[in-house]
């Protein structure tokens, strides 16, 4: 006898597929930025399927509400966290993997210039405040 419930099991299987795809992407992608993309987007979608399937399997509305709250929290925090990690890596000067070796946007090397301009602006604001 099987305990297959399509309403519960199909979202969980789809979520597990996204988590597996994320794990493969983390292993296969060449640099931090693309690995971060795989880990943030696909894990969020995968956990959404798993949480949705788990929420649908519970008969208690309080458990369903809690799982949806956790899912909402994850949808709000994961992209922000990925953005902040990528920004920190970029400002530290970590270059992305470019297969052609050409900086199409001209963005590499600008991080240090921006940081220096920020430091100079802070120093001038401090000097104006003391003067």
C-alpha cells in the first residue's frame, strides 16, 4: 500500500529537484557570483516547493500558517543576503569569471575607485564638520 498524496508529494518532488539543481550549479559554476545565483534562487524555489508540500500535508491551520510565514521570510531575506554577499565580494575586488577575458561593462577595477571616492567624501564631510 502506498501513501502517495499528489497534492503533497508533487510540490515536494519539484522542490527537491530545484535543490538538487542548485547543488549541481554550486559545484559546476566557475565563480562566486554565479554560484551565489544558483544557491539563492534555486534553493529558495526548492524550499518553497518543500514547504508548500509540507504545509498541505498538515491538517492544522496553525502549522500551515507557520510554514507560510517561514516561506515568506525566506523569500524576503535570501535575495537580500545574496545581494549583500555579491556586493561585498565586488567591493573587495573579486573579479567575475569572464570566458572572453573582456570586461563588457567596464566595471572591473571601478570598485577601488568608488571606495576611494567614498573615503574622500567622508573625510571632506568630517573636515567641514570640524571647521
